[in-house]
């Protein structure tokens, strides 16, 4: 019992010594805990304040649009306001050259026959007369015409001949009625030129003149019109085959849910569209013809295009689009910003811009100076195309320069040739808008009909003609058996 008490006293002394040794450390840790608790309280308060500020900012700021939505364009500094400057004479509608209707509008008269105020009946003084010109539209209405025709069998022609008015469409769906010249031409212009959906055309006909027609009937009539204008389409094709300079391009076009391509050939007076399932060389060869390359008068022909390989199958002078080359340099540098200062990209961009700028000096009259400048640029192009680069993109574009070196400077030697293929891209732009609205064509006959109508109407616009009047003239000529060369006449 005595040993156990001694042992406990010894253990107690050891514990007391350890407690005394740990008291300073415990005091310091207590102070540290107090400091950390104060920091935590401060951080919690800051966190609450930041959350409140974030909530306030979220209410003030507009929600960000999705990534596929283009950002708003900021106005340029120093950009002038649209319209004329303050103090300038305003622009009003011009006075019509002819007046169709004259109406006299009198004011009320009093018991003595003198002009008086319509409100208080007081006699007017200082009476003046004015001319107020108003231009307005006459409300449209449907006019139904019954043509009383006579027919008979001709032994010489071995067919039945029927009398017909010039503006009367060929008989179809007898004995039911059919659309007349104005309705046919207007529907075609609405569909092709103004790219209106079929249902909207049907609603417009119903609301304005009161003509009932279904979207399917519009499609049928457009197909009929295209069959009548197919001869004009072939004339446009021939006109482009013998043209001195032709621009060519292609874009996507779906037909009956299947991917295809829309091709275009154009110059300053004619445009031809063609829808095909293929993007191969056979299409462009068939459109231009195997003889393309030399005009009937012996002069060479030039095909302006981008760098798509199928155009190289045409045996003629070539001009590759410098705008496509500059765009390729820009897009490649955008993907790899380190290439903006690359020696090839800097030199190639500077050279392409110098060639385009030199073209503007061709008509200045300094032929010898211009010829020396052309040779100097061609020498720079040759040197640049023969250099070797370790970078893959620079090597790829250098190879393109070497392959098309002769086709990049054709425009410098021929005044009628452009440096870019912008003409073909401008011709495709309305078709691309049409594709976005309609998604393409529902059938092959529909695609062919659109190609014919779009070619004729685009050509009429290029030549400054009234499209609606042109369509009417061509239809009347076709119905009467006259295949006139209205759009291809060069005289």
C-alpha cells in the first residue's frame, strides 16, 4: 500500500511539471486562436459585402448573348451622322412630269356666295389658290377576260390551229381558267427578284388584287414560265461562251434535301446560274464549252476564278482572284497570330496589294513606265514563289504561288480583266439570300426553273432594264413564236 501511494505521488509530480511547461504554449495558442477568429469574422463580412455587390451588378448588367451571336459593332470615332449636314437644302420628292387627274377643291361659301370658314362661317379674306400634288396607287382588281377564239385543222401543218391574242397565254387545263400575263410575270418577279416565300406571294395576291391562288399553283406556273424562257437561257449560255472575260464561282445548294451546288458564270452584261449535284470539272466544261479560250474574232478569252482546281481544266487564260489570296493570308494569320510577322506573309500581302494598286495606273498613259513596273512585280512574284520555308502554311501558300504564278498577273496585261472575282461573288449573293430563306429547291424541275428565271432576271437588272416589263416582253414573244435576242443583242 505504501509503494502504491509513493508511485502515485511520483506520477503526480511529473504531471504537474509537464503542466507547468505547457502553460506558456497554451497561452500563445489561445492568443493565436483569437486572432484567427477575428480574421474569419472579417472575411465573412467581406464575403457578404462582395455577394451583395455581385447581386447589384447582375441586376444592372444585361445578360450576355450566346457565343454564336455576333457582338454589337461599336460606332467609329469621328463617324459623320447619316444624311445632309445641318443647314443644307433638304431633299424632297421630285415633282411628277405629268399629272393624270385635276380636281378642284372649293371651300364653303356663305349666303352671299363668298368663301367662308368651314368652322365659324366667317367670310375669308386674302383668298389664294394652291396646287397640292399627291402621288398614289390605284387599288388593284382582278380582271377576267374571255377570249373568243377560232380553231381549225391545217392540212399543211397537220395540226389544229387556234387564234390567240398576243398577251394571251397558251391554253392549258381547259375548260378551267388560267393566270394571265401580268399575274404570271408579277409572281415570277416576287419569287426570284424579291425572294418572297410562296405562301406570302399567295397572301399578297389575295389581299391586294383579290386573286386566289395556292402556293402549289405558283410553283406550277413558275415551271411553265421557265419552260417558255428556256430559249433565252440557252442564248445567255452562248453569249458567255463567246465573251472575252467570264467570272465563275460556285456555292452550296440543296435539292430535295440532298446537297448539291449552284454554279454561276457572269460578265458585265450577262449572268447564268446552273444547279448541279456535282462540283466536278465536267460541270464547268459543259457550261463554258470545250472551245472556250479563243473568241470568234481571234482574241483570247479569260476565266476569272478562285483557286479551286476544276477551273484549271479550262484551256484559256486564267486570272486567279487576289482577294481570295489576301483572305487566305488573313485567315491563316488569325489562326496562328505568330505568322503576322512572318517574312512570307508580310511579303506576299505587300506584293498582292501592290499589284492591285498598279492596275489603277494602267490607263494613265505612261505605257513604258507601267510595263517596267509590271516586270518588276512579276520578278518579285517569281522570287517569292521559289523560296523555301520551314513553316507548313508558308510552304503551302508558296506552292500555290508557284503553281498559279502566270495566272496571278493576267489582269496587269489586259485592261478588261479584273484582279478579283468579286463579280461572281456579287452574282451569287442574291442566290445565297434565297437559299437562306427557302433552304434550296424541292425538286430538280424546281431547281432548273429557278436557274432559268434567276439568270434572265439578273441579266435584265445588269442591263438596266425593267425586269417586270422584260419578262412580259419575252413571254409575249415566245407565245407568238418569236425567239427574240433581247438580252443578248450586242448591236
